[in-house]
């Protein structure tokens, strides 16, 4: 009986690893999305701590918001920080996810549709 539970445990661990890495395949590196908004990776990386300190959002939420906005390609360098600050503030005040807040800031609605600016992010 002990060996059966060991095999089941190993199976669950292997399943977790497969699901974890399969779910992350679509994630693009920041270096690939930075040119979409005309910025450098270092510039986008520097935004996250500033956004976090200004909005009270966590650094992780701020990084995610910056990534999603850059991936969308919608903001330009002059509006990127303002939109990221707005999206991070929305996550804190309304309890929305970073993705929902980014869609709200970019498209003016909370639900993603087929023409979502984040469709390939």
C-alpha cells in the first residue's frame, strides 16, 4: 500500500510540473514586448518600482501591469507610465487583477472581447 501512495504522489508531482510549464509557454520575454511601445527593457523595468511606490500596489502587480501594457503595444513612451499608474491604482482600489485593470485602461471595459488589446499577451 505504501508503494501505491508513492506512485500516486510522484504522478501528481509530474502532472503539476507539466501543467506549470505548459501554462507558461505563451509568456513572451520583456525584451520581445518592449519595442511594441518604443521603449527599452531597462526603461520598462525601472517603471515597476516607481508605479508600486506611487500607487501602493505590490511590485509584482506593477511589473505585471507594465508587461501587459507593453505587450498590447497601445501606449507610447509618453503615456506608458501614466497608464501603468492608472492600472496599478485600479488593482488596489477595485481589487481587480492586473489583466482586468489593463483591459479597463486600454479599452474602457472590464471584459475582454475578441478585439482585446491583450489577445496575444
